[in-house]
């Protein structure tokens, strides 16, 4: 007689525009096996969902865990989502539309699957296991190719009626500013994302005011990534440092409005730019936020840098899936 395996393992999955990552956790939230690979979004939805499943299978193999031992899977996804139906509605960086992620993964592994915004997953990971542990309310802002935001409020991810919220990158900063990728003008993302910073740095290098950056990677913004920007600052390119500091200040000014609205006890900074230049971002965001927030809220929050790095998304999504699935069983 075959003994049924106990369903006591969880999978966290982070789907990005360029890479995907799966990690298997046991019932004590200890990582047991991990798999990473390129996303290859151009292969389309059907092949992409198979690639997600294959990545999870590889992580299970690394962990020595069978699919029948899985209690649930949490998947962090970019773009607008229908959270209740588990569908990625549109992802410009992947070219996918109406991808039924949760349903496909449930069918492939025979266990419940939950999706959430990828930044929400990272913020939840930091709330449970990282820099924002035990916060009543944590608001995260993650400047990268764009600017992502997320919030965990009294133990749950803050969300809208059907989808995610906290689109901090699309807060309007000026009424008639630069064109943003969303089609509107004057969004924070148009001023302070890595793409915006890289464009300004490329212009500085072209003008001759960022010689180290010019020698290192030239003026093609595709090559001016977070590491190159940080190296240029360390080498003495003051113009590059001024550009980054101005972007960080704009993030701080915007976060003052968020603090006035939600009164968080932790403002969390993460993403590739912050990981490469934590002191600059933490200092500038904190100073500019303090200068614009309501006086009565000064001193009620801390500005801190994320601790978990690339593991925040997978750790958070595994824990969030458990929170949702076990909560639904109790209700």
C-alpha cells in the first residue's frame, strides 16, 4: 500500500522581464532547492507558461521534493493582474496578454496557486523575513527599469478590488513633464527610473562631463545599468552622482505624499539601483521625505534598505501563498 506524502512544501516564483526564479521551501520556511533561467518572453504565453512549470520542476528536483508534496505555489508577476482569477492581463516587457498563470500552474502541479504583483511579493518577503519585520505598515518603492511600489498593511498585501495597487512610479510629479511609458506625462518614473537616470547620464557622458562613464560603457543607455552608474560615481563622475541624487530626491518628495496618506512605520527601498548605491538613495530619500511630510508625522517612520536581494520575491511569494491558502481553509 502506497503511503500518501504529506503536503508540507511551498514554492515561491518570481517572474521578471529578463529572468525567472523558483525556490522550494519546507514547512519551516527553509529554502530546499532553487532554479533560475532567462524568461525569454518573446516565445509567447503558451511556451512561457511551460517554461515557468519547467523551472519549478527543476527546483523541486534540486530539493528532492515531489509535486505531490506541494501545499501551494505563489507567483510574483509584473504588469496589471486579475488577482482573483489568477490572470496576467498585460505585460509590456513580455508581450503577454491574458495569461492564465494560476490555472496553468494548478493544472501542472495539482495544488493551489496564487499570483500577486512582483513588487508586492518582494515587500511581503521583507515584511516577513527581512528589513521590515513586524512592521504595522510598510510601503516599498523599488526603482529599476521602471519604479515599482507595494504595501503590506497589518499583515496583508494592500490591493484593489480586482488587481494590485501602489503604482508609485506613476504618481504625477508635474502636470506637463516628460512622457512616461504608461502614455501619461510627468510621472515619477519618467524622472527617477533607471531608464530616466541612464538617459541623463548618457547626455552627460556625451557632453564630456562624465568621462569615466564614457570610457567604461559609452553613451548607449542599454549599457548604462546600475553597476556602471555606481562605478562612475566611485571613479569621480560628479555629474552622474548629481543625476542620481536628484532622482532619489524626487522619490523622497513623492513618498512624502504616500506617508501622509498611509502613515507607514517603514519606508522600504529596494531594487538594483538601491542595491548598488544604498547610501545615496537612503540618505537623499530620507532627507527629502522629512522635508515635505506633515510635521506631525516626522519621526514616526524609518527609511530602510531591503535586505533579501533577489530572494525577496520568491521568499515573499511562498509565504504569501501560504497565508492566502491556509487562510481560505480556515474561513
